[in-house]
C-alpha cells in the first residue's frame, strides 16, 4: 500500500531567505489518513512551500525556508499530528521530489 500526498502551501511570505528541500523519516504512520494528517500539519507552517509524504517509504519531503520553518517547528507540527519527525536523519533532497506526477514529467528534458 502506497499513499503519497502532494501539496503546496504557496510561496513563503517572508521572501527573506533561500529555500531548501529536505527528506526525513516519519515514525508512526500506518495508513493513508496518517499521510493526510502529516501533510496538513506541515502545510500549515509558514515557510513551507511544498510537501510530499510517502507512507510506503515512511518519508516526508519538504521544500522550506529554513529560517522560518525551522527543524523545531517542523518537528513540533508533526508531533502535534501524532507522529515523530526524525529530523536528526534529514538529508538534502532534489526539489523535483516534491512535484506531482505532471510536474515530474515537465522536469524531464
């Protein structure tokens, strides 16, 4: 079973810093509803531009402005939704990883 959610919260309002795309594990997800809860929690944060949560891989990929959507804020949002964000294991990710299926097709040249 693979539930993946793609969502964009729109561009960051502050515009003050550069964005980064990170990948990190989420502990405790068991179903598609979990994916929706984590996605919604992350989308609500200021400084989050795009979110992709994958149940099968138990991963979140987030494009964020790190000075606004800090590790602490991301971790707290996921915890408030009832899960654990393993930001100690975060890795840089390709911004294309947050694109939906149509967006991924456009990235191919």
